C-alpha cells in the first residue's frame, strides 16, 4: 500500500516539476529500478507492488519520443545509453531470476514494445541481439506458464523483425560452422555492418563488436535455432490462442529466404517431427469407419479458425470433431510448406510423405477390408482436394503413382504395387470403392502437376503407335478411317455427308461458325474436320435410343458452355507444360513398338464397355473421368480420345471404338425389349425428378446406361468442338 502511495506522489511531483532533458529523465528511471534492488529487503513482494512497471513504461515512452523528434535512423542519447550500459542484458538477468516475482513478465513486455515501437534496426546491435537470443531461450520452457502470453508476443515480434530483414536471422543461428558453409567470412561481416543503425563515429567499436560476435559460440547439442525450438514448445500449449500465435511465428520463420536458416530449420530442429507426429496422431484418432459423404462434404477448414463445438459436431456425425482437427492440421502443414523457402519446403514435404503417407496411409489403402479401403480412399481424396502447395502435391503424386516415365507394358503393371492396387480399385467388386477411387483419380487429373497425366496416359501415347503402320497399299480397305471390322459409319445414314435436320443437330446453329469445310474428311495437316467429329459423336446413339430431345433443358448447348469453361481452366493449368499444338510427326514416331493403352485407360475402357450393365452412379463417374481426360489440351490425348477417324493399328482400341461396340450391342438388345422408347423416357424423367417413383421398370440398369451414353456422346462432341475452335483462334493471325 505504501509503495502505491509513493508512486502516486512521485507522479504528482513529476507533473509539477519542470521537465528534465530526455536523457536525464531516462537515466533517472533506470537508476530508480536499479536502486530498488539495492535498497529492498523484501524480494517476495510481486513486481506489481513496486514502481518497476511504471519506470519501464516511462523508459519506453522516452525512447519512442526521442526517435520521433530525430531524423529517421538517427540514434539519440537515450538509445545510446541503453546500448552502452547493456540495459537489456541486465533486464534479461532480472527476468530470468524472476525477481521480484512477475519480473519475467515485465521484461518480456519491455522487449516486445521496444522492438515493436522503435523503427530503427536494433537487432544488429550486439547489446540487443545477444540478450534477445537469451530471452528467446527462456520462452516455452514451462507449459501453461503464467508468462505464456507475453512469451508468444515477444517471439512473434522477433519473427516479424526477421521477416522485415531476413539476413538478421543469422544472429539466431547459434552454430558458427553451420553458417560458414553457406556464407564466407567476408559476406558474413558485410551483412552485419550493412544496416544503417544511426551510430556516430564514436560508436564504431560497437559495430566492430557486433561484427566480431555475429556468430555466437557453438552450441554442442545441435539444437541451435532456439527461436524455432521455443515456438515449437508453445505449440503444445493447452491454450488454443497461444498455439495459433506460435504457428504463425513458425510460418514467418520458414518463409525466410536465407539458405542457412532453412537448412538449420529442417535439420537441427524438431519442426518436421512435430508436423508429422501431430498429423499421424490426428489421423489415428479418426474412427476406422466413416461415411465417404461425410468426409467429402464436411465444411472447408482453415487451420487458424478451427472452432470447437463438441456437442454440435457429435450430433452431425461421429468423428466430425476428429476429422476437422485432422484437416485443420493438414491445412497448416500445407500452408507452411507453401510459404516455406524452397529447400525447406521440399524437406518438410518429404517428411510428411515418408512418415505419414508411406508409413500410415499406404497400409490403409492396401488392406483387404472393404470398409477400411472405402474410408481411407475417401480421406485420401479429401487430402488431395485440399492440398495446394507444390512441394507436398509432388510428394503425393509420386507416392501414389511412382516416378516412372517410360511407357507401360502388361508385364510392368505391378511394378508399383500401390498404383496398381488403386487402379484396380476403379474396377472393384464394390461399386462404392470403384466410385470413390475414380473420384480420387478425377481429383488428381485436375491438379496442376504434369506427372499425373504423364503417368496415367501420356507416356503410353507418346509414339502414337496406336496408329496403323502399314503403307497405304498394304492396308485392309478402309472406310472413313475405320478398320474393316469396325462399324461402317459412311454406310450408315446417320453419318452421311448430308446433315439433315432430322438426323443431325436440329435447332443448333453453331456449325455456321465452323471454319470452311474441305471436300475430304481431313485437312491438309491431317486433322479431321470438326463437323465430321461432332456429328460422329452426336449421331452415334441411334434415334430410338435417344430421349433427351423430349425433355426440356437437356440439350447440347449446355455441354458447349460447360466445355468452354472447363477447357479454359485446363489450359490455364497446362500452360507452362509446353505441350505442342500438333501431334509428334509420324516419321519421328516408333510405330513398330507394340501399343498398350496403359493400366488406367485399360480399366476405364473396360468399364466404358460395360456401361449398359453397370449401376448409374458408376457410369456417371467413369464418363466424368474420361471427359476430364478428353478436355486436356495435349495433341496425342486429343487424337486418341476425340478423333473417330484415326486409322487404329490392329488390336488397338480408342474411346470411339469402345463406344461403337457398345452401340452395336445396344441395337441388338433394343429389339428384345418391348416399349423400349417409352420406358427410356420414363426412366430419364425419374432421374431428373420430373416423375415420381412408381411401378418398377424392367431393364432399368440398361435404360440408365443408355441415358448416360447419350449424354456422354453429347459431352464429347462439345469438347471436340470447343477444342477445335480454340486451336483455330490461336493459330489465326
């Protein structure tokens, strides 16, 4: 009580007395603090019962006022006094001893405000960065300490200062040999004296001392990036706000461009261990069985905004809280890697791959339990959808698909067991597993990583050896570019040269914008005319098997709009991959190599061939993946998937040839189903919700397959048209 009265009296006297010069005032407050330790006999009283907090606050105000009154960068006498008399060192000692109780809190606050409010660079001074280093080591030592809030505020302001001047991080790497590997002595010294500290010539010894001590003594325990270590300790705090602030501090540190800091961060701290250990822990806390729809539709998460509501979460579905925690930490890992310096990002992503994907997820994906496969595949799909960092995406792609780039053969299919198993799961006995795995690959295909497309398709199409290799005179007679055993398109009235309204694109006027037609099927560059391709797909399904024209809003125009938007998005993704606009010249291709479409396309074509006998949802997913592949702006993929008129080599199949065989089978089956067309229309209306469910319709699976087939052909026609016009626009002057 007496000390509070003294403080009030002191302020009253100061208010009435004439103001002292700033330096005298500053020295007065500092000496008042030191006199307390000389005169006091009660070191058990809390610091808040003394005048120390008030004096420290006054010192900060004086330093701030002094800087405001001087030119930018100029050091005033009060700051000189603080530096020369090693005031920060003394305060550190008092804070470490926490004498009087609560002094550590006051010291942390003083350091934080000093670094935050003073604009001139302070950290290059040896009498600043050395005590700052020491104070950093005190942070995070005790979990749930009463000073945690002040500790994290202090650490974050240090991180912010390093973000402003990244080279200053070298003062915080406490292992001389580590830094010397990256920078030579000359470069190191230059970096220390470079900043303008506003020192007068009389202060040159201070700069020299800073240069000579810029690399502190070796720390033999190799844990030499204490700023990171303290932040890592605080990420274990029971206080969620402290954890978020610590994570933000780490985000700042990993982004520093200094190679020595990046190397130290990943090699001499436990950052990678913390990231991966926590990711594994959150994953293992998930229920062994979860509904894939819950995993897919749970709200998007941001690591710093993870709001807990245990009661509501449990009411939605079991495991929601655990799932959000896992996805939140995954988001943090992803953002950390995204922001990190390149070598640090690669090291962290590699650690996540080795310790989480390979060690934990791979056994889950390779198990035989259908429930386990379904849950782990749904989680992997969600992970792929969420990841945006380049380094982590690359690790995921190589984990799932391997790094092989040479063409596949039937003998090498099992070379990568996980890749083989996942592709096999696209044709699993369980329709749920098939659908979920197909979604996973669809998600992968849409990711901006070239190796996905190379691994799944392009490496097998590189030599164009799906084309007929024999000279023209030795070939079997061809009609319309098709082998003798294919469906004869020219003979069919649907594929004649007269695009009459009854058999063609009734109501469509887009053909008027096509480039001028040539008398043959191909232009001089060998590309088939777009109107031939479009009509080949649109007229492939026979009239008696079409039903969309009888339902409003299911026309071809909708697919044109969607294809235009999606193709534009794909072009943006693929822009930097240097895909040529024209196919590789045949004279440079090795057409004698045996062609194998690859495991992935083989499974897709097999499933496409069974479209009339598969569940509706499976068909939707198979055609969705194929349409995504057909949208890719690679000339070989375009030729193989979207040109019905290519001369296929014997034994080879293309997407069009697979559909042709399905249509041939369909035409035979139609004859055996009475009232086929009315039943088809009824099923379509039920799928669209235009008709209530009523009497069971026989052959429902086949009828639904026919509807998907018709829509898919319209979609492929739209994609071909959009890609043709995009190519024409880019090649025109």
